[in-house]
C-alpha cells in the first residue's frame, strides 16, 4: 500500500505555485490571492475596488467557486478579463488550476491579477497559488473570534480587511480584540476597516494595493 501524506501533496502544489509566480513575474503581473469565508464580501470588495483602480491599473481576475459562474459574471461587468474555475466540490483552488487558467488570461495587457479563492478559512491558507500578496476578508457579521480560531489563515496574510463596517452597530464584533489577535499572530499585518457596500475605506485599500505593486515593480 502506498501512503500519500499531506506534506507531499503540498510540496507538489508549492512547486507549481513557484512556476506560476515566475510566469507572472516575467509578464510583469502582480498577483493577489483574495481569501475569506463565503459571504464575507470578497466579490463586492473587488467591485468597489474597480471604481478606484480602473484608471490606475490593468486588472484581470481568476474566480474560484465550487459551482456556477455568478461571481465571474459580476466581475466581467467591470471590464476586467475574467476566468472562472469551478472546483466541483473542492474547498480551495490549487496551483495547477491557476496554471491552466492563466493560459486564457491576457497577461501581456494586464499588470494586476486578483485570484478570488473559494470561500473557506481552512485549506485555502495552506495552498500557495503563485501570488505575491494575500488579503483576507473578514466581515463584521462573522464574529471577531475568527482570527483566533483560524490562526494559519491570518498568520500568512499580508492584509486583513474587516468588511461590513456599516453593520458594526448591529453586532457584538469587537474591533479592538480582532486587531489584538491579528497582530499577536502576525505583527506586520495591515488592517483595514471597510464597507464594500457603502465604499467606506475602499480608497485606502486601493492606494495600498497600487503602492505594493509599484514597489514590487520598481525592485524587479
């Protein structure tokens, strides 16, 4: 009997992710992995970011979901080239899926790629896709305890975007406790408080993304 351990599977995934990263770098495309629970507001965040980014970057999107192309259809309306990946029940995107999808993206005319991962706070944390940056969207309606309950996700992210700030008065979400837990796990994490519905805080996230891309591009 051959036993395949998880570590071997992750090692194979990471190898493909490194190849993806090299391809994105060669094309001059800065890649952002967008993570978070189902319903946290990942797609709505991208829609709002488009309003602030369209005149500053040339973005493309890979949309990950178990089934349907509903999110991809929303993103295509922004004018961003979009590829849908349906995992057929898989709880996360894998590097080989991104490798296949990138062949159908216009990388020669793009300089920023968002990969919206499947809604999940567990296995998406361990699978690299070839990204330069990770952001996690955490909504006020999920509860402030998610950071401490799912540490691998928040240890490995560059930014924590607390979404649905407009609903804070109607929840028991403790922003201070969330920030304390996040910085305990990840002292360098950037934290943004936003409302993708009203647009609160979106400009700051857009400015940060543009600055991160420009810094990376200048250092190549």
